[in-house]
C-alpha cells in the first residue's frame, strides 16, 4: 500500500478561522530535542544549507514561484545554515535515522553541504536528510524511544525523484519515502518531507495502517500535524523567524496550483464529521483540526506525547470514533482527567460521534 500526498487539494479560504498563528501555536519551549546550534561545534558537527521550513515560510513572500529549479527565483535570505546530526562515517547522507538516495544528479557530499542551492539536485538530498533526522529527533525529544516506545526509531530510507509526477508517497512494501520532482521539487518543502515521514511513523506503530477511508484520513491528518509541529519546533530551536501561517501546510509546494496565500491543506479549518467526502486528504482536515486544538490546549510536548502514544492503540482500519476514544483514554492514563477533557472537547468540536 502506498500513502500519497495529494497535490490538488487546497482548502478554501472560507474554512479558515480568524485566529492568529501565535494563539494557535503557543510556544512552550518544552520539547527536549538536540542541543541548540549555538552550543554545537562546526568542526565536529557538519553544517548544511537548508530551507527553514520552506522559502515561503522563511521569507513571507507569497509571490515566489518555481521556475524549474532556478536559483535566482529564491533569495539568499530564504536559506539558513543548520547542523547535520547523527551521520555515519561514509561522508554521504546516511546516518542513524535516515539514508538518502537520489536517482538524478550526483550523491550529495557532506563536505559540500553548505554550498548547494535549489538548482542542485544535491540540495534536495540535504533537505531530505536534515528534515527526516529533525522529525525523529523531535519524537525522541518527546520521549519516544526512551520512556515511551520508539516511533519509527530506525534508519528511514528516502528515495528522491523516484516519482516523476507532482507527488510524494510512502510505500509500505519497502517502508520507504519517495519524494517527487513534478512542480516544486517536493524535497524543497520540509512540510512535504515530514508529512511523508508521518506515514512512516504510523506504519512503524501499526503495520498496514490506513486501510479504510477514515483510517486513511487520520493518517493524512497526522502527517500534516507532524509537519507543523516539527517545523515550528525547528524554527524556534534555530531562532529563525516564522513569516507565514504555520497552520498552512506545504505553502511552497502549493505555489504552482493555488492562489495566495498558498496552502496544500490547512490545520485550522471548520469541517466537522458531517462534512466527510470519502477522500482521505479532504477528510483528514477534520482530524487535523482536532489535533491542532489539542496542541493549542495542552502545549506542544503534552499534546505530541498523547497524540503519538495513542496511535500505538489504533487498529489498521480504525474509525474516527474508535481513534478518538483511544486518544482520550491515552490522555487520561498519561496526564489525568483534565487532559482527557481537553482532548475530548477537541473531538467533540469536530462532532465526532460517540466521544
């Protein structure tokens, strides 16, 4: 089974709630991840040039457009230097949590990782490695792999440009992420990379997860939520100002087919259970709004621990109702009645039955 990121689904402006990003996404400073860049030695840990999180988010410029990877179409201010962590000794983009392979261009060299730009195939490879590693480090910072069970704590294979259309996907057969090159090269947008990593996490927790319309929608929603959570955490960690709406997912990837402000999907929509269409990406916006509300109510760390830990108890074909009940029960077991009430309220606001 493959899990694909739809390239045609853009939430209408009518579903956007008029809530400031700062209110939706409170900074808790509570996710204990890797050391701050200021404490890292460039001599011992190599640096790389990356987008933080993508050019739209790092510049706030909604007029940016992809012109077949032209370097001149994205300003230098869109890039930042970040640390490549957990690498092995190969000199390539392979390490504890990620292994990147590309089918176009030369394999990226860690030694040259500060010199690549978006016109280089190697830049996408660097982005894929950095953001997959960042996603697993985020989960590790929440306690997964230490006091909580590991959540895809393995080497994650990532293949670039395997899929020639404007799409990316996770394949269950090889447990591999494949990032496409149509339109904006998908690895240029960290939120696409991390979204697909969300499918890998679900697969590691519950092999074969997402066999029905509702469980598939939950998978898409979690990928979008994880993309937001990892991106906003990294922005805070690297002290990089967020200049676009964090509730808007994959705004750089969406520049080729949506009106400004560009969004692949939104986390802050107003859909309820009655608005289901039977399409996993559309229906995922119901579940992702509930996850965002939990994140807002409980803070990033507590919400992330509950949301991810609950998924170990999902069935491959889980329904919204069953998954919501499991998440509420997980919140109560981990943090007590008040946390469970906040989680229940989030699902009830989406009018999910039986919660």
